[in-house]
């Protein structure tokens, strides 16, 4: 019974994180320089995981844990991603979803 409750809590947390991340997708893209609000630590971790996954691929492509394919593009300059635990200065990336 306890394992079932833990599993349900985990699945609810994963679904909640998915909804938060999907909130940032506008017109099939996440443009990091356009995110004005502060993101959570977990959301930042997901974004950086996606960027790292695409950077390891020669075609700059990846797939989210939710099954969406994306491609990473880099614009000139840097941007600041505001996070709950501090600001992250990073290259101006765009994730474009198919």
C-alpha cells in the first residue's frame, strides 16, 4: 500500500513538472532569452538536461522524456535565465519542437 502511495505521489510530481515545462513552449519553441519569469530549480535542471542532450548530438537534436523531438539553435550573445536559486547567464539558445 505504501509503495502504491509513493508511486502515485511520484507520478503526480512528474505530471506537475511536465505541465510547468510545457508552459514555456510558445509557437513550438522555447526561446530562453524571452523567459521573463523566475523558473524553479527543477525546471532549470530539465532545460539544461535538454540543452546538454542536444549538444552531444552532431545534428543538435534530442527527445524529451515526454517523447517530443526538438532541435537546438544558438543565437549570438548570451541571456540571463532567472531562477529561484539565482540567475543563470547562458548562451542564447532556442529549442524548437517538431
